[in-house]
C-alpha cells in the first residue's frame, strides 16, 4: 500500500529516475495536461506569484510518462472528492450563469428564481399585492389590463379591479366580456413586457426596509426583552430606535381600531385569551375594549378577570401577542382596518 501511494507522487526525471513531485511541480503537470484551451480559466484566476511558481516548475519539469500522469490525475480526483459535497445556492448559480450567458438572460432567469412564489408568470402575479399590481396596470392600455386579469386568479382579479379607477375598470370589464382566445404572440408580448417592466422592478424593490424587518422581530419579543434591547439601542442609535418604535405594532395599538374593527376582533379572540390579555393591560386599554362590548359582556369579563387571580407575565405576553397576530390576519383579509394613528386612513397591514 505504501509503495502504491508513493508511486502516485512520482514522475520521471531527465535521467529516467523516478522522484517525488513537490506542490508546484504537481500543479505544473496538471496545467500542462489541461493545455491552453482548458487551462485558460485556471491561469486567469491565479495571482502573479502562483503563475511564477508554476511556470518555473513547468520549465524544469522534464518528461512525464503516461503512467505517472494517470496516477497523478487519480490522486487529484481523490483529493478533490474527499473535500465533501457541493453546495448550490442562488449566488453560486448566478455567478455560473454569468460566465457564459449575456447579462439580460441571466437577469430573466434569476428573476424567475428570486421572484414571488409560483411556477409561471400568471401564478406570480396572483401573489403580488393587489394595490401594487393595480398601480402598475392603471397606466396600461385597457386591452392589456383585460388580458392580465383574465389570466390571474379570479379573486385576485376582483380585488385589482376594485382598486382601479372606475372608468378604466368598466372599460376593462367590457373588453374582458368581448375577449376571445388571446393569440399566442400577443400573450408572449404581454408576458415579456411584464417581466421586463414590472416583475424585475418588483424584485429589485421588494426588499424590506431593515427597520421594518427589525420592528417585526421586536414585535415578537416578550416585553422585558423588547424594553432591554430598545433601551440599549437608544444609547447607541436613538434615531433607529425611534424608527423601530414607530413601525412596531403593539397590543396598545389595538386602541386605534374603530368600533366595528374592534368588535370584529373580539369575535375572533378566545374568551380565555382575552381575559388574560386584559388582566395584564393598562386601565386605558381595558376601558377601550369594555366600551366596545355590551354592558353585560363587559361585566362578565370583569368578573372573569377578578376570579382569575394572579397571572404570569409570560402568559400575558403570549395572550397579547396572539391578539395582535389575530388583528394582523384580519386586516390582511380586509375584515378590519388598522391605521398608524387615529387620524390616518392608511392601512399598514
């Protein structure tokens, strides 16, 4: 075995005596074997010192027998394969494609990979927020809008239509009613336009603001952890701390709900969870929820809270976080409205 391993590292010198190959010599043999065409990319990645070392070894190498070349390649493959499995990811894929494809084609392919969930363009559009899609389509020809809405999910098309300007929406409806089978060429042209002008821009601009992302993380902290990190952040970066606090949606922010939204939320929250959540809240928050109940329901809830006795802070945090999550889900479905302040009409979820 030892003799076999030694032979994998031997070649033939000028006088025919086998000798052990050093690192630079082994690299020189491989580069000679690869030749100009196959070795070009490897040479291009070497720094000046590596090129000099391999070149010097190559010039002094002398003859190499086919037997020794085969052994060297076998050793090279063995060493390469022993380093473990390959790792594929988005960045590696993009770098590889960029080596042999034009940049515009690479962008289209990577947009497909990085874009919203869905197997094709129309499924992707069905995952784009309706207000974003409507804002884009309102500047398109009615016939183009009709083609797009005819291809996406009907519930999503309905939401987009309801946001479009009324005159445009009616024109689109009429064109959809009169629409026959869309020619393949027309459909391909619409798809191409959407890819270039809409989906690529959406991909580039859809990355969330870092403060918004961090606000979501802070929303999931318990109150002690939240207070600790906010206090520490205020000392180092008061501006960022303020931005995060402004973006956070907390249990106290539920007081910004209008009466109808609050009552909808109460109908979707379990009684036991509501009792624990309000047990650990401020009097102001309690009064807000009591004010949106019947007097009988409010009295029963007060009695339940009193009978509950002491509760753990962790249980209160969990109950309040669950209510906030329920409110966000209801808002996402359009069943309630959450505003940044009582005077704002802007929906944030």
